[in-house]
C-alpha cells in the first residue's frame, strides 16, 4: 500500500499545473466562503445592533442603584439562572427577564422618582389596552419634549397626539375629536417621534398618546405587563386624575366630513429601509448560491480531469483489491493537500473580511461587537472533504471498470495516433491534421461546450445583477433624499419641573441650514437642546459654545473641529465651535443650547439659521439629518455592496481560471500533435488558426445558447430576488451589448491561454 500511495503522490505532484490549479482554486473557494459568509454575518449583526440601539438608546428609565439585598427574591420569582446571575449586569437582567422594580424595592422606586421626577406607581398602572390599541398615560406633571408634533399642543387643552400610521389607518386628521375613557379629546398632533425610535414604524402603528404637551417615548422592555407584551408602546402626556378602566373606553371616532389623512412621504420612505436591507441580503444570498454552484462544478471538473490522467496508476489498485478504505488511503495525501488549502483560504478570507469592514467609515465599529465564528470554517472544511472523498471514490471506481491493459497502455497508444503525419511540412496539408485533432477531441466536446456556456451565462448575469443592484440602491437613496423634506421649521419648547420646583427648558426640532455663501438651501439639521446633567447624555463632556456633530455626518460632509458655525436665533447671532464626537453611538447631531442663551423663561416658537464657516471658504452641500440617519442604516447596504463587489471579482477570477484549465486540458489531450508543429514550423498565426478550426463549432453554439438562455435566466433571477416584501422591485435589463462583450472577453482569454499553453509545451519538447 505504501508503494501505491507513493506512486500516486508522485504522479499527482508531477502534474504541476493541474495540482497547482486545484490548490489555488480550493484556496479561492475557502476565501470566498469565509469572506462572504463572515460578511453576511457582519451585515446582519450591524443591522441588529443598529436596530437594538435605535430601540433602546436614551430612553431607559432604570436606576443606578444595585438592589443586591433583593437579588435572591428576584431570582426566585423570575427563575433567573445561576449563569445569568453571575455573568449579566443588573440592567441586562431587567431587560432579559422583564423584571418589575416596583414589586421589590421602594428605595429603588424612590430613586427613580427623584432622578426622573415621576411617580413609579402611576408608571406601573398607566397602561390601558383595548382592541389591540395601547393607551399609555403619563404621570408627569410637566412633559419632556423629545419628538416633533405638528401644530403643537397646549397643557390647558384636552388633546391627544396620534402616530401617523394610526391616523392613516383610522382616517383621522388633526382637529378631529375622539372619545377616550368617557372624555372627548381633540387630535392636536401627528408624530413619528425621534427618527431612530420610529424607523420601524409598524411597531407603533396602533399606539395612541394621551398628551397635554410633548412626552417621552418608552420601549417595549420598560413595560411590566408581561401577559400582553405584543406591541411597542408610547409613553406620553398627562392624563388628569381620570380613573383608568379599559371597560369605559368608547373607541376613537372622527368626523366623516374631514378629508382622509395622507401619510407623509418621509415616513413612507423611512419605513422602507428595513425592506431595502432585507432585499440586499436576499440578493446577496442568491448571488452567493450562484457563485458556489459555479465553483463546485468547476472544482469537480478540475479534479476529475486530474484523476483521469492518473489512469495507469489505477491499474495497480487492482492487485490489492478495490474497496473504499483502500482507495481513500491511496489518495490521503491529495486530501490532506486540499484540506491545507482550505485552512489557508479560511484564514485569508476572515482577515480580508475584517480588514474590509474596519476600513469603512462606519458609525459602528465592526471589531467591537463582531467576531467570526470559526465553526463555519470547520463545517465548510468537513463538507469539502466529504465531497472530495466521494468524488475520488466515484472517479476511481469508474476508471477501474476498464480493462487493466487498456489503462496501462492508454497513454502509449496516443503517442502513435498521428505518426503518419510526421513527414508533412506544408501548411496546405495542415487540414487533415486539424481534422484528426477534432476527431480526437470529440469525447470532450460536450464537457467543453457545457463549461463554456455555463461560464458565459454566469459571468454576465452576475455582472448585470450587481450593476442593477448598485443603481437601484442609488436610485432608492436619491428617492429618500427627495422625499425627506419639512416645509415647516418649528422649535418645540417644553418645561420640566425638578423636585425643588425649578423649571428647566429643553428644545428640539428641525432647523434650516444656510451655506457659507448664504445661498438658500432646503436641507435641515436636527439639533437637540440638552442639559449638562441630562441623564441621557451624562457621558458627554464638551466645552461651552460647542456644537457636537455625529462622526458619520462630519465625515460625509468634510466637517472637522477647525470649522465653526454661526447660529441666528430670532435675530440674535452667535458663532460657536464644532466638536466631532467620534466615540458616541448616538445618531443625532445635537448642541448644548443652555450654554448659548439665558433660558430662564419660555421662548416662543422660532427657527435657527445655521451657517457653517469653513476656513477654506469651500462651498459644501449638506444633507438632512434624516438623510444622515438613512445613511447610517444604509451601512448594511454599503457592506452588502462591498461583498457583492468581491463576489464579482471572484467570479471574474474563477472564469479566467476555468478558461485556462479548459485550454490546458485541450492541449494535454493532443500532446502528440504538438510534435508535428516542430516539423511544420509553428507561429502565432498557425496556432490561432488551429484553435479556431478545432473549436469554432463549440464557440458558435456556445454564443447562440447563451443568447437564447439569457432571457430565461434573467427572468428567473428577477423572480427569485423580488420574492420578498421589499418596496423596491429589482429589474435586470436585457443587454445584447453586455452579452457580446462577455463572450468576446471570455473567448479572448481562452485563445490567449490556448496559444500560451501550446508554446509552453513546444518549448518543453525542444528542451
């Protein structure tokens, strides 16, 4: 057995080009697998991280006090595992098990009341539900404004603010009256809330805010009614001393004479972001499946071709008997070689994937929360080994069915195949020579034809798919930019009373921006008024007269700390510095308004006019903050486009390798014919004519089949890609020019490689 293994290993290594091609191709497959799968995981994790962050940031009303004295009781009541008790923080435990603080510690409740100025008892009891509608009534004496309400709302009026989605669903407009808990309320506002909390608007489609002014958006995790947590809720407004009983809810009514409410375009477009991410993920999966189907077919052809050339060695196996164990042992060196290639490719693929995303200008640092699971590489290696074992076994068994003497003498018989042509020295006599080559190549026609057509179809269909994906993303983003505009620029002021009776004023809204040359611009920048001791921003450390800008926004618009900004508020101008916050996860652009003006008294609605003062006096165009938010969520789309770019590059490389191997296979099958070139005299023209004459039928048929099959492949891909809930329809354009270019490029590569292979073999013979 050792002799057989040694002989097979020697035979494999003797075919340097074939074994090198197989190893390099295996490395390429492993790189593509780990890069693409790891990248898909990164895309999904980025998306989930963004979504989780957008649902939880800034609005967590959890105490800083650690209730260690009550942890045992809490663990028993909520069946908390010992592992979670040991590894999770208190905040994480509250999130995971939906722990109600009020049931355990009055001291904790009191700390919440002191910190946030509300009665936690009311907080626990203020959820009212009926017919899948959640009414959440605030226990605030005064409200905190963290969202935009059109037309405002006033404390002395009984008014209600509804979500855009709910208003559209129920055909309710501003000014309608609705009955809640036996009282009549006027609809004074329609809202989406802070963008990052209302991106996934379907969660809020059936929520109603009972509000006397503005309020705070709460999270699903902040509600302790565990029996009916099936929505995300809105925590908003003051409800004056009304006994809350769901049985007295009389529902919502509206005036039939009032025109139906039209959903704003910005809400519609923003709600499509999630679908767009899903669409791109879906496209990526389709493209990856196509890629791996391609490389699997090519790799099988490579290995089968290499094993076919080992026929004389197979005859030796007959002497010791044929069984699975014997065959696989004989080729264990080959399998170890390929597994080593898989390991090398996996390491390179993971490193490339990490390097790619670390170079992107992303708000979220992939390295902070993403670590590739090497189990995927291990599973891929095992699966690859199984495929190779089956392929080797089936190929050897198929070849052993031939008679041993035929196998052993197979190569030597080829040497005499064209002996009668040795004396031919004129080009006019070359035709019989090419006819003989064609007849010897007949058994390869079907395989060659299939491979050529397959590669052509895959290459230009993936090219069209990627091109259309990129253009459709660009078009959808341009649609967002066109739709997200606010005609009115309002500032909402609200007052919050602390425990000592002192009032603090906060502001939020959309503000107009003027460029440094004072040209009128439609773009807006959202700036939030916050306090130094605001718990939502307690980790922010900035100097006075400073505007804090999100690093993504700053990067996109070339803003740095050397710039400044001039703000005009109701006629009063002030120039302040800019600081780029590169560490915060916060997606807003915000500034400390309290440090700019004396805000001891209420200020009427007004607007800020911003002028960015660049030292270079460059004319910079700014996008809206809402567009900036879309760009942040489009990071997943950006990553997917990067993955698909690598996918197309890999496909091009694979196609080139495929054509090289086809040409090499064709030359290897006619090694005896190469000797004739020495007698005839060889040059580029003769070799090219030989190539065209031998394979012109296959080439013509391949091109015709590609043209015929392409429309069906295109429609199939469109159907697969668009079989989802996305609002964007991907259409792959049928392009004869693209098909023609693809065929020309593939055939050009083939002929170059074909001639190159012949020249190499001729030089070997000359030596």
